[in-house]
C-alpha cells in the first residue's frame, strides 16, 4: 500500500511540476516580445513588400 501511495505522489508531483515549468518557459519567452506602434508597423510592412 505504501509503495502505491509513493508512486502516485511522485507521479502527481512530476505532472504538476512539469506543467508549471512549461508555463514558466512560455511566459519567459513571450515577455521579451517587441511591440511597435501603427506607424512603425506600416513602415516595416512597406519595406518588406519592396524587398520581394
């Protein structure tokens, strides 16, 4: 009985910990996202269309 409880507790901790770790990685990746205003975005789009 104790072994089954230990296996269940280990599985539960790993699944919750893995989920939180994945969430933290995604948050860190999206925090550094660059933003620009409409004027800069339009200028960038026009420059890209000229290059093609």
